[in-house]
C-alpha cells in the first residue's frame, strides 16, 4: 500500500509510536539500560523505512517486536558470548511436578530481574513476549521466527529455569551468590 | 476429565489462555478438586505477575520519545523537504561568503529564476513616478548618486509599494526623464510581482 507522506506519518503515529514503551522495556531486558535507547531508535527507524510493508490487519506491536529482534540479533547479540541452546528435543514439554514449594516473596524484583538476565536469550524473549506483552503463541512464533512447538518448549523450560534461579538467589541472600552456577544447568 | 499428569503437561497453555474452550473447561474442573494442582497454577501465575511487574516498571525517557518522533514522523525527517532546502541554503552561503563575482552571477540567476517562477500577466497599473534612489535616501539614508548620475524613475502605487521598470525602449523615458517625476502615470504591460518589476508595453501621463 503506497501512502503519501502525511498519511504515512499519521498512520505511523497512530499504529506504531504508541508501542514505544513496550519496545523500550523489551530492549532494556535484551541489551541493558545503556544500549536500550539505541536499540529502540534503530528499531523505529527501520520500522519507519519499511512501514509500507506492514499489514494493518495484523498486530503492529508483534511486527515491531520482530524488527527489534532482528536489529538486536544483527547489532548486539553477535557481539555477546552466549552458549547455544540445545535444540535436540526442543519441542518436549516437561510437566510441572516440582512446583509445590514456595519460592516467590512479595518483593522480589531484584531477584527476578537478576534471574531474567541470566536466562538464555531465547527463553527470556519468549517469556517476556508471553508474560509482559501478552502476545499469543502464534504471534510469538512470528516474532521469533520459529514453530509454535518451539515457543511452547522455550516458555516451559524458561519458566522452570527462571524459578530455579529466583529460588537460588533468594536462598543465598546475605551470602555471595554465584549466578553462573545456576545458569544453563540441564533443566 | 484431566488428571494431575495431564494438567501439569499443559499448564503453560492453560495460564497463557492457549487451550481450547473444551480443554480449559476440563482443566478447571480438575483444579476445583485438586488443591495440589491449584497451588502449582498459583505459583506459575505469581511468577508471570512478578516478571510483568519487574519489567513493566521501566519507562522510556521523554528525550527518547522525542528522538524517535524526530527521526521518523517529524517533517524534518522528510527528505523531499529538507534536503533540497539545506542544499540551496549551503550553496547560497558558500557563494555569498567566498566569491563576490560568483555572488553576482548567482544573484542574476536567482533573479531569472524569480521571473520564471512568477505568475506574470498583462496588467494596467496606475501610480506616481518617483525617484527610487531619493526615496531610499529619505527612508534609509541611502547614499544616492542622483546629483551625478541622474534620478531613477520608479512607480509608487497607492498601497505604497514601489515598482521597478525593466529596461526597454518604452520604459527609458519613465526611468531617466526627471521631468516626469511627480506625475501620475498609467502603465500597460506585464507585472512580475515577486520581483516587484514591470515590463512596460505603453504608458500615458495623466
């Protein structure tokens, strides 16, 4: 759809710009506070450039998250050392049998944030898109460019890993926790 | 109806609202009867809420919002407007600063451009003949060369605007005959409004 500049500008302001806060909080979790502004700005620049390709019948927020993910992968992720996820049996779901004990207190934002930052990035992204942005599995699959089954397994494993990390940090309050001991342990 | 094993395998789908209505109804029927599974669902929902509350506390600064708007929908982000405008401005500044000769040529070119851009048309104008240089001397202290070079006739219309006569055979008298100064004249010709100039086809002294 070809739009005149004024019309394009009006549509962009109406459809894309309201999602700036959502993109910012996602960017902050992916690249940290220092680089979040740059990631957001580059995402919107790219979105503006390709706005003609956006299908207005679809979810603009999901479209923007997909662009943000692509920018993040091309500019930030490759510069960070990270263990690859084991994709073997990626779509297996493990039942929640070990969730009987209490591991969340009322004020745990520090522990939650720390645990989130230690999650493998694909688990973190899936959890944020589902729990914070409340996208459907179908939309998350489009953003992450993977099958729905992979979204399900990433959420399943990611939440379990997150809970273990939070529990470990909470238990180590007052000591010197070693987060690397808790990450990427076989779920 | 679901049992504990069934529901714990689809717990993510249940809390994320991805189960079919039938499966959701079965899951809820089981949860009503099973306190252990209810606790597990409660833990999972609390974890989701904790993530949302932790991540949601951050907001973009007003500077970032302004920067994004500036780089996307702001009129200044529109290349068709600002690129040529800036290019012309830079060109004029460079020409004006570095070369008087070029500046003169550029001025002439701009004048020609102004004539081309103008909506010129045949018109009849009436006004008083006055010396342009003397008027500028009176109003702005311009050092007029009239005593040595002679007056320079121009047309002042009733609205106070001063019009220049373009050089031509017909306009020569109007420009250089100082005896006509102060007389009211009617000009037939073409008017170039942006250049405040008149091309004279004929005139009559009233």
